[in-house]
C-alpha cells in the first residue's frame, strides 16, 4: 500500500514492473530491415503462380500468335504461355498504377 501513495498520475501499473519489462521496448540501435524488395518478389511470384493456375483451370486449348511465324499453345507450351499471361497481367497492373500516379499529379495542379 505504501507504493500506491507514491504512484504518478500516468502510471497504470503501480510501478510493479521488473527491470527487464522496462527495457523490453527500449531501442536496440539496429535499424529496421527494409522489406520492400522481399514484398515485391513475393508478389511477383504469387502473380506468376496465379497465371499458371489460370491456365490449368481453363480446359480448352488456346493458341496465340505473337508474330506471323511464332505461335504458342496453352497445352503444349505451358511455361511460355504462363509467362505470356503473366506479362499481360503485369501490363494491366502497371497501367492502373501509372494512371493513378498521373491522376495524382494532375490533381496537385488542378485543385477545385
């Protein structure tokens, strides 16, 4: 009870924490790791796997001609066609991100 009389207004723990508990959230001096590259690589890998699964779920054979004499088939050239689908999805995503960035810049110039 003697400790209750000395407690400060902001303390909710009645000063009963140990020294280890007090030092638990002190800075260690280490800089936090930047995980941006890791997140980008994982998202690219997930997108590639989704592209592969899209081809597996679609039962019919799809043939796409990139040039006049270079055609790829979804059943014979699975990896190449997966990369083709992956590239198309990346183009769509990058177009959306680019349109967002351009719209954000334009909104800075044109304020209503």
